[in-house]
């Protein structure tokens, strides 16, 4: 019996080896491809099915890199991550690597529902998917993802463990978990993570912009297919509206009250925008403005956010009357921007980030350029335009001011 068992074991091993050898042959059955990575490469010459068979025989995972010849991010990874000695060593020890040109092998790309490039799949030997990475990844990020996938952990599992463990109080960790869940089409599970980020992320100053510019739009994107998201957004919008309406109260407001009103105004405007109800921000501004001294703090806080809506409605005189000294406003805004930019540059911020912030300031102040033109204050408008060009003399600034002039019925 023991001898028979040995024979059966030997036969099974031979069958596996034969399967690998047969599967490794090229598309026309000629020339068996090696299961070892090519010299200086992270990848073998195998096709996917051959790689799966090889992975079964060697207890490894299969890493498939889907690319196209015209894909720039693919080329970036080719020259960085895939050439990195650490990645090649990891692939040699733990994976069977395969590259698939998605335009030449459309059937394989369709089989794995690949829609963007690069897409890196980590597959078990039985063909089931452990991880899917869409888009370029830096070397360290790629290695961490591959190593976790080797142990059966995908991005959702990793992010969830971090959010529940060491990142329990970190809004960035909860946001990363929500993003991973959304990427896997699990919106109901992502919702509480996003709400946590909104409700508690405001306690982390460095997360303030992300909270409004990333978390709130994601909640808005969930609302059409997840009614609970819309309900939660509206509840928070209504709470913020009530708080803003009560801001200040009798007497001169304290600095803390003004700061709270500014934060509340930003919440109201962002939530209305995410819900597709931006006109409610303008309606609230009008209500607060009409309320006199009792609601003046809220109206003042909401004005910069209502300004584009006033301009869209061609209520230029209302905007300028509420603003007062436009030149002083522009000076304050530019001074604040210069101080923030100096801090960012000292911290090593990327040029693209600096440029994006300048463009945002130009867009914010272009509303007043339009309003000045709209009431016939051409000299003041030209002076403002000169200051905006000094900040950002790009063609994007010129196009923005041309559109503003056209909206106001004047030539730029």
C-alpha cells in the first residue's frame, strides 16, 4: 500500500509538471516558456493560464501587469517600480509574474474586466482575485500591497485593520478605508467611515480641507445610489444651518464665535453643493443678511461662499455692497495666500500643489472682477485684473477673466 501511494504521488507530480509545461507553451504551441523571471525583469514569458499552473506547483501567487504601449503611467512603473531590485527579488521569491498587453490580448483583458491602465492583479493559483491595483504605484506602496496580497489581504482588509487599530483616531486612516470600500463597490460599508471623517475629522486641523474637498463630495456621490447617505447629509446640513443662523447673537461676536461661524458656513456650502442644492446657500445668505445684527455674523461668514452665486444671478451691486472695500479684501486675500505659500514651500510642497492654490485664489477673486465690470467700475476691475495676473500670469487666468467679462457683458 505504501509503495502504491508513492507511485500515485509520483504520478500526480508528473501530471502537474506536464500541465505546467504544456500551459507554458506560446499561443501557437511552440517553445515552452520558462517559469523563472527574465534576467533583470520581474516577469516571466508565461501566459496567464501557464502562470496559474506554475503557481499551483510552487505555492506562489500570480501577479499580472496589464498595460498598453501608449499608457504613460505604465511606462513610469516600467522605469521605476518594476525595475526596482526589491520588487524583482520579491517577485522571484513569492510570485509568478505575467505581463499582458491589453490591446494585443483583448480576450484576457476582457476576462479579468480590465478597464484602466496600468492594472495589476494578484491572483491565487486557482485564479481567484486577491487584489486589484488600478493606476501607477510608487515602489514602496506596490511592495506593501503585493506582500499583503500574498497573505490573502486585499486593500480593504489592510485599510480596515489600520482604521480599527493604530489609526482608530486618524481621519486619514478612516478615509483610506472608505476609499477602499468604494473601490470594491461596497458603499453601505463606506458610509459610516465617511460620516466619521466628517463628524470627527474637523478636530484634526490638517484634515480640514480634505474633510470638505474630499469627504463631502464622496458622500454626495453615494447619495443617488444609497438613500441613507442623502438623509445623513441633509441632517448635517440642517444642523449646520441652524448653528450658523444662531452665530454671534447680541453684541459684538468674539473671535472664537467668528471662527466657528466661518467653519459652519463652509460646512453649509459644501453640504449644499454635494446635495446639488447650492441655491439654498444663497437663500440662507439672503435670510441672514435680512436678519440684521442678530444674524450678521452668519451672513458675514457666508458671504465669500455666496459670492459666486450672487455673481451667477448678476446681483453685482448686492455683492459689492456687502463686501465693502474690494481692494482691501483683495489685499488681505493675497497676503494670506503669500504666507500660506511660503509655509508650503518651506515644507517642500510640490509645484503642482502651489499652482493649484494660486489658481483657486484667482478663481475666488475673479468673481469680484466680474462684479466690478457688471456695475461699470472698469478702472477698479482693471486694477484687480493686474493683481491677479501678477499672482498667476497663465493662460488659464486669462481665460477665466475673459469668461467673467463675458458674463458681465463687457470685453476683457
